[in-house]
C-alpha cells in the first residue's frame, strides 16, 4: 500500500509513535528530499536504512506509475519535508495514480501547519478553506484575492517570508483595510510568533521584513445585510446569467445570510424582471 505520513513541521518532539514505528520497519520511502529524510532518521536515532526514492514536484508525474506498481508488492512510506504529503507538497499525483490502479492508500496523521495556524488564530474554525500559496506575481495575486473577496469562510494561506509584505498589501487593497488577519510564523519552533490585527496593521508590521515559515489566516467576509426582495433580485440575476435556480439561491444565501429555501421559494413565485429591449435586440457593431 501507499502510506502518507505526516512529519513534524518544526518541533521534533511532535513526531508520532506510529511514524517512529513506520520509519523503523519500512523498506521503501518516497520522500520530497532524501537528505531531509536521512536527517530525520538520524535525529530520531533510527538505525533502519530503507531504500530512499526521491519524489518531488518535478518528477512525481513520471515516478507515479513506477511507485504504484512497486506498492503492489511492498508498503511505500511517503514523506514530505514537513507536514502531510499532498497538502501543498508532492504526493497528489501518486495518490491519484494509486486510486486509479486500485492500490490501497492510507495515512499516518500528525502535525499540520494549516490546522495549527487555524487553531491558534482566534478566527472562526467551524468553516474554513485552505488556499495554498498565493500567486507570486502581483497581478495574478490580486486576481486570486478578488475571487475570494466574498468568501464567508475563514481562509488559510501559505506564504514565503520574502513575499509576505507584498501579499498583505494586496490583501488590504482587495479585501479591505479592516479585514481581520493573523500571521503565524515559525509554528512549533523556538521563535514561534502569532501576530493578529487588521490587514492595515499587519501591512505596517511586515514592512520591516519577516523571516521564517509563514501561514496567513484571514477572516471570512462579513455577511451582507439584504432584504428578501433584494436577495430574490440577485437570484434572478444569477439565473439570467445561466445559473440553476437552486445554485443561485444557495450562492445568495451564503453571501447574505438569507435562508436558502426562502430565496428559492420566493424566486419561484415572483417573476423575474423582463429583459430590456436592448438585451433582446443588441445593437450590431458598426462596420
């Protein structure tokens, strides 16, 4: 089988008993960086020396089929440098290939930067979304943030320390200066720091430069206050644009706090506004 194993995200003391047992007995490890795996084995005092196979972003697609076939005869332990494989780390294409081939995939749970950052942020944890790394380029990053401007769930991002200030500046510009933001730096390590504030406050804080591994946790958008009539009008607009009525009602409900069933039933019983004459007979372009 394929065994995905979470490794410590900073503090070696967070290694699980199951991981130590697996590292002590496995014969094959596919790891993001074999040097990191060798260091982990030595740090834990494990004398087992399994076969190490490099599995990273640049070779995973090519290696997946080979590893899946190998996993039919022996267990393969899959490790990333820190945290759970497949979560903004190599492993997804391997798991996908294994599933398609009918090879069993399981996991050894453990440390997670995403869940740790979410837990200590002080922001709502009942519903959240993990968005991985923000795009490197300014324009693409702004576009990605604009798409999330109405997201009601708490959002978790990974970010490079060298791009943190720029990303927070773009976040402030797109989501608003008052949006609540938490930057978690060096989680579980000696210099762990959790900085909370508004987007504007954290832009100022990060301007001087920040080092370390970074997670950003952002509060979801506040619910818009709509009356039912306005909500139904928005549902009709989405339907006119091609959405199914059920989906349109769900989208407006999520963004406004109005009941999904109330919106759906009201939209059914109330006529949508007739399209304008210009919409029915668009003006032809000049030739």
